[in-house]
C-alpha cells in the first residue's frame, strides 16, 4: 500500500478483503495480540485451513504480516500481526481512487469471499 492515498486498485483490494466477517474477526483478534495460526484458530473457533485462507488474503492486501519464530522446543511457528493502516472513504476519495483503477469494469473478477 502506498503511504499517501491508496490507488483505486489498492482500495478495491482492501475493501473486498475486509468485506468478509471472518477476516474482520481475524484483524480484531490480531489487534489485541499477535498470534500463531493454531492458537488463533482455536480462539476464533474456525479450522486452521480456513484461517490460513483468510490470513493469505489479508497478507496479500497488506493488512497483516507473518514472521517465523522458533518455539522453545524447536518448532517453527508462524506469527501474524496487524500492519498499521488507515483509509478515509469519502465521495471525493472514491472519485480520486477511481481515476487510478486499472480494471475498468471488473470483468473476470469474481466476488472476494
């Protein structure tokens, strides 16, 4: 994501990513505390496989980051944390973002669920 106003493509990607309630819950949990996949899955009451799908989408949108760490017993654990972000969505911000969209009509793009 850019440091200034997001491009239209960045804004669409972030808004589509956050349009899923599971992903909003993942971000909320990671705001409270960075965590690893197994613990986060237990906390949210979803499978690790489903959580990993959501984490990949959040990471691709630049909303979370992952870091591998070794536990005391030598196990590699992937910890996730929230990246700082802020988006101001106003009619003017959407108009400016629309001018930078690379996809004119969304053809070929399915819903981001």
